[in-house]
């Protein structure tokens, strides 16, 4: 039974270790750690008796890459979420999701998604050249518009155990109204399940072989524009049944124009070479970030080592594209800033 798995002291302790990794000794984490083993026993008892309830969220805003409201759960709730995700939810993912659903799964992510897209574009070029089309879709305010009742029906279909249903419903209904709380581990997994049906609909019913999705951002590549227009209509209908809709960024563009996906612009040259470059928007954003970090260094609120750590993390990501010249110019820019008196 799933209850035995979730309420296992061994699994809860393992989840506790994961939850506290890198958290330091502050806030709800510190309070729970002072209780240590006693706290885990108490949490185990609450889960066994189904008297466990979530603590109120800690809300705050982040402004990169865009303004969003983050709802962070307490340390105790992070332990339960780790246990539920690691022991019950994640093991079910690998057998259910399509390969080109790129988000929130071990061994996948943005770089995996970009490499899959590269393969699809090169494969398409070999068959059709540049004579084709790309349907690029983005769901309007996806996380904020998820209907709890619809989501619970979808999740219940995959997890029939009554104890797991109780725990899933507890987390899904932890906020009022529509939407899932950004910043929660289980919310990321539930969001994956919300659109899993659409993935199978597009690839199996509509027969689109060159398809990929990263959370609420997805694409279809096909030689026939009329067929993509038909697909767009059917996708809108499918999402309508989930009480979701596409936003104004959704469009069909010529294959030769390429596609913006996961922060890069991807395209094929006339001689069949695949190119991946950072979008203009992301170039502007990193310059803005660098100026901000440099300001923090000058004011004494950030060490130069931390500044370089952040910059090198961005650089390593950028080097997954054809961005050697860009990175060289950014290296010079950073060097000039740090040499300022």
C-alpha cells in the first residue's frame, strides 16, 4: 500500500535529509531540526492518522525572468512532498510521459529538449529542406489557471490508491480558487500530468512525430501548413476541455525562420547547418543582470567570487548554443566592470 511507503520512517528520514540539504539553520527548517528524530516521528504519526495538514505558505515575489508570486511551503511540508514525489509520483513518470515532454524529470530538462529539437529539425530538413512550417504554442497563465477539480480527476486516474488520493488532494487544494503554487515540488509534477493527455493526443491522434513540450511551451513541425492549422484548432478544443487556452504568442511560422524555444533561437541554414543562438531578449537580460550584480559587488552586498559564480553559470548555459563570440565579448565586459575603481 502507498500509505506504508509514505509513512515509512526510513523514507521520511531520507526525505528530511533531502529537504534540509542547502537550507542552513533558519526558519521552519531550524525549528524542525531542533526536534530532529522526534519531529519525524510526530510527522509519521500525523500521516498515519491522516491528521496531517499543511502550514500556511510564505509568499514573496521574484522578478526574473518575469514577475511571479512564489508560495514557499514550510520545511515540514517539504519533507512530505519529497517523500510523495520520490517514492510515489516520480516512479510513475518514466512509464507514462512521452520522451519529448522535457520538464521536471530526471535525465531531461532544457538541454535535453534543445538536443531533441535539433535532431527533429535536422531530420525534417533531410526530408523536406526548408519547405515546411512550425506551430509554436504557449498556454496563457498556465500555472495560475489550472482547475483543481479537473486536475484531481486526471491525477486520480493515474493514482488509484485511496491514501495517495487523499494526500494529492490535500496538496492540490492547498490554495483557494484556480492555480497551483509556484515554488512547490508537487505542483511541478501535477502540472506535468495536467498536459500529459495533450502530448498523447498530438503525437498519437494527430500523428505529429516532430513535437516537443517544456511545461506550457510547445511546438509542432510539419510540411503542411493547412494541417497545422487543423491541429491548432483541435489543440484549442482539447485545452478548452481543461479550462485552459493558448495565449497571443501562438503562431505558425515558416520552418526557415526557425523557432524560439527555452531561451534560444533555433534554425537551419540554407546549406543544412543547425544553429542555436541566444535570443535578443536574453542577451539584454544578462547585461542587465551583470550590471545589477556588479552594483551589489561595489556596494559590498555581494562578493566578487559570487558574482563570477553567477556569471559563469550563465556562460556555461550560453555555450550550449553557438555563442562563442557572444561569451568572449561578455568576458571582456565583465573584466572591464571588475577593473573599475
